[in-house]
């Protein structure tokens, strides 16, 4: 019986991990979609500003 109980808890744990992974993938997907919709957000400034030394 102990083996069955351990398998049961592992199965529940795996299901919770899968749910979290799906939710995380959905969040990353929406973030990537927003970035693709607004390409100007990917380049905040002109490229020459990156080469100037910080004051």
C-alpha cells in the first residue's frame, strides 16, 4: 500500500507541475506576442547610444 501512496502523490505532483508549465508557456507566449506587435519596444534607443561611455 505504501508504494501506491507514493505513486499517487508523485502523480498529483507531476500534474501540478504540468499545469504550472502550461501557464508559464502561456504567459511567455503572450509576452512574445506583445513584443512582436510592438517592435519599437525591442530597440529602446538608437544603436550609437550603446557605444557611448556612461557619464
